[in-house]
C-alpha cells in the first residue's frame, strides 16, 4: 500500500495490492516473528518461579520447551527470556533498599522473634544490615558456645560482603545464628556487627570464636568480646605454607609440619616435634614460621585442650557453608532476591536437622557390646563422638585429649568406668554437656527484655493452614451439584453459629505491629557497589613468581615488532622511512598506501 499527500494536505491511498508480497511463515516459525512473541499466564508464572530459584536462562528455556512439547510451541525465543530478566531487574532498580526494608518488616509481622537492623550513610544508602530469625536466635541459646565467623564475596549485585555467623548443633551439623551485609572490612564495621549480634542473641557471649588472621577482625573481637577466646583457623594457616616456603622445602617437609600440628597431644610434644622439623628442614631462621610459632596458643590444638571448641579447629565449616549457599545465591541477585534465596538454603539446612532428629527418635544405634550401660549412653547422646573429655570423681581423674582418630564414645565410657569402678554409671551423665544430648533444645528461650523467643504462626500462616485443610473438600464437592448444595447449606449454618463470636472478637487475634530495630524511619536507598578484598588479584606461586607471564604493560611496536617501550606505531622509525618512500613515489594511488588510523587500542 502506498499513501501520498494530496494538494489539500490530506492523504490518499495511491496503490493497494491485496496479495502478500512475502512468503507466509510456517506454524513452526510463528514464534520467531516479534509480533507473535508472547508467553501465556501459566508460562509466565512458571518462568517467575524458575527465575526466583536462580535456574539459568538456558535451562528455563529447556523446561518451558518440555512443558510445551517443543521449543517452537513455547511462544517466544530464549532471547525473549533474557529480555524478561532484564526488565525484571529494571523494576527493582532504585527501589532495592526500600524493598529490603519492607521484606524485613514483613518477616517481623509474620513472627515477632525476627530481628533486624539496618545502617545507612548520609545519603540514606544501605551500608550495613544484620538479621536473625527466631529459630537462629533459639539455636544460639543452645549451641552458641562456639561460633565461626568468616566473610564471603560475589553474593549480590552490589558486591556487599556477606558475613554469616555459624556454629554446630548436637548432630554435628553446621547451623546459622545470624547473617549480615557489610560495605567494608574495617574494624568499625566488625565492631558494629558484633554489637548487633550480641544485642540480638539470648544469653551471653560465646566461649570461643574462630576466624582467619584478619587484623581488623581481631581488634573488633578484643574490644567487643574480651572474655571470648579468639582462635585462628588452622586451615588458613596451613594453606599459607605453600606460599611462604620455597617449592622444594614445601614438597619435602609440609607433611611433617602438618603431622606435628595435628597429632601432638600436648604442648610439650608439639614444641619438641616443631623444633625437630625446623632443624631437619634447615628452616630454623625462617621469619614466617617463627611468627606463627609465637602465636601457637591461638591455632595449635595442643595448646587449647582446656578450652571447649566443639571439636572444631578451623573455619572450614564456614567455607563449606559458603559453598552450599552459593548454590542458591548469585552475584546478579538484588538484596531482596538474595534474601529469598538465602531463606531457601536455610530451609534445606534445617530440614537436614529435622531428618537427624527423626532418626534419633525412631531409630536405635548399633551397639558394640551387649551391655546395659552402652545402650543408655548411646541413646542419651546420639552415639556422637567427643574430642575432649575430662571427669573427676572421688580419688580418680580421667582426662582424654583430642585424638586425630577420634575414638568412639563407648571407648571413653568403658575406660572411665573401669578406672573409677563406679557401680552407677548413670552418674556420669552430669559430665556430658547438654548441647550434645537429645534434650538440648528443651528449655524456653528468653531475649534481653525477658520476652520469650518462639516460632509462632502468623495470621497468614494460620489462614494458609485452614485453607489447605478445607480446600480439598471444595475440590471434591464441586463436581456434584447435590454435594455442592449440601456444602453451601452446611457453611451457611456454620457462619450463623460463629457470627456472635466474630462480633465479640473483631478486635482480637491481630498481632501488634512488630517493633523495628532499624535506626531510620524513612525509605532506604540501594547501596553503592563496593570493592572488597575478595576482588584482589590472584597470588602468584612457584615458577610464576620467577618466570611469570609477560606483563600486560609490556608493549611491542606493531610496525617493527620490536620493544615498544621507546616508541610505538605512530613514531616507529621503520614506518616513517616507509612513509617517506611512499611520498616520493607519485605513481602510487591512495589505496596503495597504508592509511591505518592510530586508535587508543594501537597505543
């Protein structure tokens, strides 16, 4: 169709051809036309669920293709899904901080035991935040004697540092007490976090905290947790052996150092073995080895047998937990997306704990000997292992130190009973910490203001339970008009009976608005992107230190191929001479002359 303007200023159809001027698209290619690219409501709902659980886009497309019976029947292309994700991110841009605050308030509305606090800068951009739900706070009361603190990176689009505080439960499983976002790793930030952590957790400070050798973290712990033993992670120190020792020394003597650290039963044995390895390896004057020896009471287990550590010598549990949560979270996540994914991961962790509880209640351990005492003990403490055990009774004292092989508990019990000759082994129960027993979580937990911390069902959860309970009845009767009529009559009768109760309780049953622990009463802005030490360059090792790869700043002239530190393509003597030769030849055309432009890339 051709339309032209006439003399009066209007438009007139000059040519119109009814026939198609292009071949028709086949049904299998309809989704490739932009005008036909669309998702049904059901497909859009499924896509949002897949997006929420961090399913990669290409896998989302595969799932939609299986559901539709083929990619050509989805109704869109894979690129359209990428565009949907882009639009989804645009929706939260500029509102992420406000949405995170609303998310925390909603969690508090569901359960008043949820604790959070947010810190913002002068522009009201979020710089720090800390949160812990009721279950985490309860867990700290029972298992908060030893905590692990380690930071991780690349967990959100702003590069905020993710800092969970974790521990170990009565099943030996890693649990989360609370978590935070930090904009930096300064002493001030760690001080803020530890203060908020203690403010949220019931009970006092932990007996031990395990971290890496971070100076800022060490200062904060000494200030906020002066009575808590600060233990350095032995795993992080052992990793540095390959960096601090030359390749030959590391190859020949690392196993001896490792054996000295982990197999020594007491301080005297460690000192003897350590000095022997130094003398044998010729490393007696090594400064780094000397520096870690001077702080051996902070990381060598033989020096800390008198301090309860729940069998942990390093923060490898934290590293393992970081790896677990990274299956759920991504560096592309907004803050709200992160919270949704983190909560999913936390649910999986707690389901593992539920499985272990179920096994303890419904299954019996396998006994080594047919003695009555053994069955009582193993049923009492889950058949766990103990790495440090000390009891005193009357004339005898039994001390069993940490062993690399971790002897089973029954061996300890037999040895103790044999030495003490006790007629009533049940009296040994008092020497087992309650945190290792089945009744570890039996007591009521109170917060700082003597309010019970409980996981109560909110109105939304109660409504959901009622809906689930009776929705299947509606699904059943809807198929029959007679049954539907009976159901309506029954419900009408029920409503008439409860109407007076509803009138009397109209103002009851509503949970009070939870008090926010945030120090700001206005909308929060999303944080600025921060740079962390997690983005630092990789440390070079071995031959890479001596030989290395060619420095990226080393330049070579693109004209002559020689060292470009003194000249480049613009002032290359060879090119200048060639240009001069070209200028003297009047017969050459412009097309024959090298007229490459010198861009910044050539520089």
